[in-house]
C-alpha cells in the first residue's frame, strides 16, 4: 500500500511537471501572431492559461495603441526588446525607418530574435560615439546617408531593451551654432575666444609641447 502510494505520487508529480513545462513553453512564445496557449487537460491550468491570454491581449492593445500614437505624431522614436529565453523580439516599425533597413519577417512589431540580433550587431559596429554627447552616435548607412542616433540600452543582459531616437535635426542645429560661435564669418578661421579655448585645452592636456603664435594686423586692406 505504501509503495503504491509512492508510485502514484511520483507519477502525479511527473504528469503535473510535464503539463507545467508545456504551459511555460507556450507562455514564452506568446506573440500577436500566436495569442493562444496549449491546453493541458487540467481545468485549473487551462483557466490560468485563458486568463494569461486575456491579460496579454489587453497589454498588447495598449502597447500597440501607444506605438501608433508615437508613429502618428511623427516622433522618430524606436524601441527594441528581446529576452534570452524567447524566440521572438519586440521591434517597432520606426526602427527600420531610422536605420533604413528591411526586416522581411517583421510582423506587427515582432520578429524572430535570431534574425534581428545579427542586424543589431552590424548596426552597432557602425555607430561612432559623438564627443561630449552622452548616448549619441554618428551613423552612416550603406547608401552613404548619415544620421545622429541617440541609443540608450537598459535592462540586464538576458532581457535587453534599446531605445533609439533620431536626433539628426538637433545635432545639425548644434553644429551650426557651434560653428557660428567659434569661427569668424569672413575668414572661416577660429575667432579669439575659440583659439584661446583650444590653446588652453592643448596645454592642459599636454598634447602640445612646442608651438608658434603668429599675430597679423590686416587693417586697411
């Protein structure tokens, strides 16, 4: 009797464990294209699965609505997120627009992770940090079109999220303002303040050991 009870208990634990594994695998692979979970045949587990699906649909509707609002407003903002254990990655449509790339198997803000990560790796290899600008990078695509991208990662390595913002317009304006501030409008040479700032920087960083300063008075030309 005791042996039979132990055998039954072990068998029950084994069956429950298998059902839980099936349910967990389905939860990890939930996506807009697959808003369903496998049925286990156990009433309580299946009710839990139905509730998970209902909550996932609600979250997706709110997330999709926010993505549509950002896109409609014309904000050049993209979001990408992937989880180590999930086969699919979240990637908004604006990601493709910012980097001018195509992701053929992208569908409704989701794509297979194994297809997205090589693309992300290639993009990151082309990003050059911009001096004095935190998280801002210079990017030039294969067509020769360049942009300034703000890229901010967050989250642990196993669940990375990236936010991308096209800040090209702002950076171009900053460059224009800096140029007008530092260069003489007639000669396009450093003005007095810019020259003094550059000279002090060179001396303080010990990047200049010898130098010559020549001053020309060009009045009445």
